[in-house]
C-alpha cells in the first residue's frame, strides 16, 4: 500500500470545502432570484386586480351593471386578494382604481393602478 507523501498531506479535504462554499454561493443566488421572481409575480397580480376592478367599476358607472362603481371595484379586487387604495369616478364614466396586494413573505406590498371607461 502506498502512503501519501508528506508535502500533499495538508491538501486533503480542501476540494470538499471549496465545493461546499461554491454550492452555498449558488444556493444564495438562486434564493435571491426566486425572491425577485416572486416580487414580479405579485406586482403582476396587483396590476391585474386593478385592471379588472377598473373595468367592473366602469361598467357600473355606465349603467351596464348594477351597483356603485367603487363598491363594485372593491368587491372585484377582494376576490383577487387585493385591497382598493383609491377609487375615483372622473368625467362621468371614467374610473381610476388603485390596488395593493401583500407580498406572500410579508416584505411589503405590490401596487397596481388602472383607468377604464368608454372608448373616446
């Protein structure tokens, strides 16, 4: 059986430590990318909730559906787990709506804003 030479004895396990450190760095980068992607999805959901709430409120303002426009917008937004931050009926049938949607990890909120009304 061959014994290792004394000058290479100090390098045993150095590759393992380097591999674990590299794996940790890759895992941290992937976690950051995952959190960034989740923030993008939450922002998209807030914008979609604002769009749908504004469209429903504009229909109510024009008389196509029953109800008060801002109440209809709040109902539609709540079905998408969003809260209405503001609702303004301007120019008769034009409605502006703002929504907020909480981040799943409780790190803040995503905001959405939309405007809807009859075609010009």
